[in-house]
C-alpha cells in the first residue's frame, strides 16, 4: 500500500472515530481491516477528493481562537459548521438551522462570523442568501 493511501485511511479512521462511528462496531478490527484489504480500489481514487472534504476541526478551532481572538466554544461551533458544509457546493441558513437544531438568529450570526473571517462567501440578499465555502488553504 502506498504511504499516501495509508495516510488517507488513517485520516478516515480518525474522522470516523470523531463522529462516533467507531463506538458502534469493533472499528479498528473490522472497518480498517476491510478498507485496507480492499485498498486496490484506492489506487484510482483521487486523494485530493478526500482531503478537500475533510476538515481538521481541532486545528481549525485553534486557528480561529488564535487568529480571531474568539472563545473556544464559539470556535467549536464554527468549526462544526465548516465541517458540515465541507462537501456542499452551496447552502442556506435554513440548512444549518435544520442540521444543528439552532435558532435562525444564531445560525445567521455564525454564518456572518464565518463570512467575516473569510471561510465563507455570501451571495444574494437577506431572504435569498446562500453561502459557498472558500478554500481553507487560501486564508
């Protein structure tokens, strides 16, 4: 197995552990083994595809706290939103409200922060506003 593919698998493993999927099965023995044993399919899978969809939340959270001087609890919420929208081309405030179960005013405030910090770009007026992510590498 290529080192690059192994690194991708380890990132996926960590991501699934963070999401709590590993609590549902004997994750290390079953899931990782099944991926590694079928890793031939990964040879043709573009590694940047996985990289773009994954958000390193602890690093992003710390970056926000350090760079923008915000509270860790707010940075955690903002990082959660960025993680959720990582694979979405475009989304609305309502998508955030429904997914996180938060009030519209909170969702708008979080999205405004993310826009001001340069993580998102807003399009349209207040009623039809949509958001798109910016590359996290181009901050």
